[in-house]
């Protein structure tokens, strides 16, 4: 592609404190053939006015104001009207490196891939953030099947919709599910199934902010939706593409460990803990015998044989403090 139009979709909800940094990072890109859609998802702080102010200053920026419908609904609203050849997602409380778009466009063009993925850095408010290296990042190219395995084995690639550039055609007839956490995970498999190749560059392109007001900043029963998504996907690949069953089970095992250890104490969450423990016991032997399963999961499996009560007593407080 020669200078393709890149659509950048920015869902905006109650992020007045962070939005200026986010938008400045986008409009200052070294690649300037951009179409920027800001979707104000019913914000009640100053975010909506900031969107309009930025649109008045930069003709590439377009604004959608809509009632609150959640992250998926906001992204879908922009996907319905975008005109770019390529599309990327940037959350309104994050920001991107100055050459993010240029880097990912070049990677897609050089490798004839359908998706380009860059490295991302997680940080908390007040953290010092290291600048990206000025050296070009090494690029790896994966086939569709390799990319799916990489994502679900949690090796190199993640299921996030951010820190990557998609060919817009991948979203034809496909949208993010409404009213659901882990919407990125829910669309990762169908998106990847539409690819021929996925390219990964070690170049750092995205900065992901963690703060107390973020969607996953505290535990609610909605967090168990990750189990619903992965259990349904396990059943789907068993029927349609059994070659991906081991990878999906590895990712599901991670989710069981994660949710069980994050669950607060109390009767309200007892069924969730039991669900996770039953899943761990169901999957642990097969995953332990799978050489592709990541070390963290394998160590968790070995520790699980001490029994549920001892496992929780040993690891829960340390895990919650970390996350």
C-alpha cells in the first residue's frame, strides 16, 4: 500500500484528565494521513468538550456524541462510519509513541500482513516511562495458525485490540460484543481466523495506563465473563478447529487461576472459586503434558496439587497485592 488512510478510533468516557495526552500523541504522529474518530460515550466530565475543541483545531478529527453504551458500543459506532484502509484502536486514557502509525503501516506493507502488532508498555500514574528505542525493532511474521497459537498460549502476541494495526476488511460484518468485559478476547479468534499473516515488531508503540477508575480496576462478578468467553471458545474449536484446543485450554487455565486468586473472600464468590477450581482440576494434567504451555501455568499446576484450601492460603494474598 502507498500512503493508505489509517483510521484511529478513540473511545472516550470520563477521561478528561488523560485525553489531552492521548490526542496529542495521535495528531503528532510522523504519519499524518489519518482519520481520527473520537467517540464520546456519554461522558459527564469535560471529555465531550475536549473532543469538540480538538476537532475544531484539526480537520482529521471527527466526533460522535452518543449515550453511554460501553467500550464495545463506542468502538462499533466508529467502525460503522470509518473509511480508512487500516484501523487502530487507542483507549482515551492511553497514548501512543510518535512513530506508532508509521511503524505499523510499514510493517504491514513490508510483510504483506493483515495485522501488525507492536510492543506496549504498562504504567501507572506517576511512573516514569522509558522512551522507546530509536533502533528499528526486529519483525517476526506468523501464519494465521501460528498467530492463533501465540495468542492463546500467551507467547509474544496478546489478545488486546490496542498496540496493533488491522486491515479494515477484517472487521467486515464483525463487531465487538456489547455489554461485556474482555471484548478484545471475544473477537480475537474470529479476527485472527480472517488473517493470512500477522507481523510482530519489537518496536514499542503503545503505552497502556493502569489507574483505579479503569474497567478492570476492581473485582466484580462481571470479571467472570472471561471464563464464559473461553469456555465457549473451547467448545467451538473442539467442533471446528481441534488443532487449537490445546492453546485455548492453556489460556482458559490461566483465566481460572487468575479469577480464583482475585476473588474476594465471602459466600458471594464461593461458586466462582469452585468453578475455577473444577476447571483447573479438569485441565491441569493435559496442560502439564503440553510443552507449549507457559512456565507460569505449569508452576501453578504443580502448586495446585497441594489442594484448593492450601493453594489459596499460600498464593492469594500475594497475587491480589500484585494485581
